């Protein structure tokens, strides 16, 4: 079993160096970081909940995805409704 810790020189021998183009195209890790979930209590209209539940298991995930799309859409447009 390998000891915990960072990579050793031997671990990096076969890894090619990044090109200037690859370095220029790197994106912040935050773009790939999965957001932490936070448990909340949310009141929604009954018909909205029914609509999501009709599609079966995973409806809470779909609700979260819909909220995320709305958030990203508003962020991209530079507007925030209240």
C-alpha cells in the first residue's frame, strides 16, 4: 500500500509537462468543485411540488437543478429580481 502524502519524483516521471496553450486554458478549480448541499425548509406551491414529484424519484435534485439554472441565467444576464 502506498503511503499517504503528495506525489514523489518517481510518481511524476511519466507525466508530461503542460504546454503554454494548456496552461492558458486552465480553469479555476471552483468551476469543477461540487457545491456543498445545505438542508433547508422551503415552502413551495402545491402544484409546483406535484409537478416535480410526478416525474418520480430524484425530484428534489431536479428542483435544485432548476434553481441553479435560474441562478446562472440571472448571473449571466447581470440582473437579479427581487
